[in-house]
């Protein structure tokens, strides 16, 4: 696996970590992970893009190796402002912005404020709305106890995804776990992300944003996803007729983990059709 370069940047009073692959002179492609995840969730998706793009994967605030917010501030607006700050700090233009799950909501919320920097927007397995019921369901997870492990081996063995139904290979799951744990001061191990981030996923409606954006848009769904239903997918596609819609066969919610090659092919096809990289080895 091609190893990324680690980078750090200060935005809105916090220190953010990001991964970078490819040459700086290339068109940038910025990847935003979902809730409770981290930038390395994109590791298996990235390789085909490193020849033609400057690929960046950001750890959102309170996730991965980015700083936690004290006092906790993890609402959608704060995350969107961070992404805007990141884009401006690195002077990213002609940018392909990609978000999965909560990262997709962040990308949608951020897009109007950075539209002049964007070439296209890609949203993976998330709708444009979160209901009160959905928000309450996520908030309940905030009060689950922070897991504590005696060793990295135990942490990796017990690592699970939500939703639990998935098609992720064991070696991929282990890779996510290794990059998602940290050692505590007492020598035990726990997950890196700040569980208080779950309080920030409140009700929202970003449909008006998608309808008014004037840039190429790709909406992706895992065909087996229980998080983004076929009905919600169809409703979103109908409401935003200028968007391209793609389902990835066999993929559940964590599309980039279940079917990274198929997702990469779908994204690449979309970008090539819209004047992205000059060539694509998978086409």
C-alpha cells in the first residue's frame, strides 16, 4: 500500500491532521470521513488516484489525530467552517470534494461557502436530511461507555463498525482499528475519537443547498446500505435532477471499505466525464 505523507495545519484555533498522496501540482481531491472514523478509512480507495491527483484526507475535529474541541463544539456548522478553513489554508482550487456519511453532510454544508474553489462534489451513502428521530438515535451513542482495552491486539480484535452489517474484509477492518486507537496515560488503549462528537449530529435539511449548487454532483449509494435506503436515494435523485446517481453493487454503508475498487471506478468515471484527470487506468 502506498504510504501517505502526514500534514498538520491550524484552523479555527485547533490543530488538524491530514494525509496526502500524489504531487502538489495536480488537481486536488479532498476526502472527508464519516462520524467516529478517521482519514485512514480512505486508504484502500486512494491508490488509483495518486497518479493523476493530489489526494488529501482530513481528520475532522475530534477524530483521528486532529485536536479535540474544548469546550466541545461539534455541530455541522463548526465542521463546515473547518473544511472551508482547510481549503483556504492550503489554497486548494479546482477541487473535487468528497464526503462519506457525516462527511457527506459536512461537504454539502460547506459547498456554498467554497463554491468558487470547487470543480465537483461527491456525496457517498448519505441523504440531505437528518430527522429529529435520526438525530436522537445518534445522540444516544454518545452515552455509551468509552471502550478501554488492555492491548492493541485486544482493541483490534474487538473493533466493530456501525451499522454492523458490512462486507469488509478482515484485513481492512484491522487496518482501520490500528489507525483508530491510542494509548492512554495508564498504559491501556482506547479509541481516538471524542465521543462527544456524536452530540453535534443534529437535525438538518441540506436539500436547498444541493438544488442551488451549480457544479457537477455525484450521489453514491451502497446497494445493500441500511443507512441510506433505496427510497431515500430515489427521493434525493428526483429532487436534484442535475446530479449523477450511482449504486455500488454489494456495498453496505461503508462503501469505501466494502468495495473500494468499484467506488474508485465510479468516481473516476464521473471525473473523467467532467474533465478531470486526463487518463484513468481502470477505464
